[in-house]
């Protein structure tokens, strides 16, 4: 189990290289880039928890069309 956590940490760190954009990081984990709006200025990726934060210059709003359980 510890090996799996270590391997995932390495994958997170390699995907979030200094030159990668937030959109490229999403693609590296097979997420569609369309889940983020245009204009992301920077991001944080915590390799230990997998927490991903994207930052915008302005506000952003969205709504769900499908209920997620």
C-alpha cells in the first residue's frame, strides 16, 4: 500500500511540472480540459492528497445538469 501511495505521488509530481498548465495537468489524468473555464492563471497540486486548486482572475459560476450521488 505504501508503494502505491509513493508511486501516485511521483505521478502527480511529474504531471505537475513547472511548465505544465492546469489544462495539461487535467489531460494527464484523463480529465477533459473543458471542466475548467478559460483564463486559469495558475494552479496548485498537492501530491500527497491529490488536491487540485485552479485560480482565475475573476469570478466563475456554473450549474449541474445531472444530479451526482
